[in-house]
């Protein structure tokens, strides 16, 4: 069963002659499915290759215009899956789009730290970027009635939204699938491409972050807990963000002297991965963290929405030293929009410090009653 991906339309709109569309995303989130669905509509000849193939690596790292032309042949669409495996891919893609008239290129990568570094400068002005996340409520809404969405919410908070997870019906199978992702795929690219051998410490770092959802993270405290420097902890977190395991929010400050900005908060790209890391798939009534799961879910669903609808926003959290806070602040079109996320029945009003410090800003409470308008 195929659940239509919102990036399919974005890919069609962005793919133009002389341009490269780069699709990033964690493994198993549907990048290859997205490619195959697009190729079903491609009228002309195309070439689909994998960057994991050593023969393909030889051609696409050659930096020879003649070899690249011969490789592409008469095709006017080149698709490279797992392009981060190809050495000097950025320079070679630049040669392809500069010297083969009318060529269009799609390149995918399961991590951005190597591929982005390779293609950034060579493809300046020649590329567009898409991020493929696990399925968004924005996508699932097209195949669900409201009562179905409500009945499946708890499963999404616990097991997440990887495509295979959504299609599976048995919770035991979901647990096994998520454990396989964590053990085999989650930071595979970091270990391979960065030469890091501290896989146990990366796993422990993620477990520590899993218990700090919605809280500021101290690199010094993480380093002390893991027996590493705070700079190493910061570096590992940066790699985990570039491998699409985590997303970071910084603190927002513009007016008030007592606003917290030094530390950051981290959210898991997928709730199911977070729960697999701490081996907790208990139902919500047996958990002490439904508020954290709810906040992680909504923040990520909002970020997916921004990506898929091509909405440009700067995202932050906001907190004062007197512990007044907003879980998410969006800066869009020069305006500020503050959001407080609540799982329980409490319905607080806007913090006075927010309304007085930023009188032109908006404030909204996001609860189970109105969250669908926030994410879909």
C-alpha cells in the first residue's frame, strides 16, 4: 500500500533542466519509494543508479567530462540513490549539469554531513533540497477519517510514523522493527563516514537525550556522564542531527534580559525511535512521560509541515529564568508566533512576560482538541 508523499509534488515542481534536487532523510523513511513513484510518471529515458555500487562510484567520481557524458548517455534524467557514497560527488554533479544540456539530476542521501559537505559549494545556484521524514499527519490525513486519526494517536506517540510502522498491524512486530532500526541503521552513516568507533557512547548519549525532551541540554553534563569532553558531546549531537535522528531548537531572545538562550533543546525525528532507545513501549496510562511524547510528536509534526508545504520559518523555544516558557516559537515573515503544547487538561493563558515583551506576537495553546489544525 502506498501512502502518497507530499514531497512527490515538490519534487515534480523543483526538478528542472540544469538543476540537481537533493533528497535527504534517514534510512527507511521512504526516499527510494519516493523516487520510484516519481519515475512512474517520467516520460523520457532515465538512468537510476546506486552510489553503493563500486562500479558506479568509479564513473561518478571520475571528474572526467567525457566519461561522465558517456555514462549518462542519451538519458535526460540521472537518479543517484545513496549519493553520499560517491567520492567528490559535488564536483562531478557540477560537471554533469554544466556540460550535458537539459540534464536533470536527483540525488538522495541518508545523512547530510558528508553529502552536504561535498555538494555545497560546487552546486551553489544549481540545487534544491528536500527532506524526507517519516510519514507526517499531513500525509496520513488524506487516508483517514477524524475518528480513525484519534484512535491511532496513541500508537503514533509510542511507535512513531515510519512507513512500515504505520502499515504494520501488530505491536510486537512494530517493536521488533524499531529495535532493528536502532541496532542496524540509526547511526550507521556516522560510524561509516566519520570513522567513529564509539557506537556504545552514541547510544548512551541518545538515551540521555531521550529523558530530556522539552528541557535544555547541558553539553558539560552530558560529557561528564559519558566520560568525554563537552565539545565531543556537542560534536556527536551535531552528527546525530545531520543523520536525521535528532532536531535541535535554540532559545529565542530579543528583548528581555532574563531570557534563556545559552543551551538548546533536542527532539527525536521519530517518537518510535526514542521509545526503542529506552526500551519502553508501554501504553500511555502506564507511563510517566506522555507530556514529553506529546511535545516531541507535535514539534516534529510541525517541522514536517513546514518542510512539506515549503513554509520558511526560524524555530526556537522560549524560556525565562523565572521559568515562564513556550515550547515552540516560529519567526515567519518578520512576525513571531508562540505555541504552548499541553497534553493534560490544564489551559494556561499566555505568559505575561511574552505578551509584554513581544506585544505584536501571537500566542496559541495546542492541545488534543485543536492539534490537527496545527500539524495538518
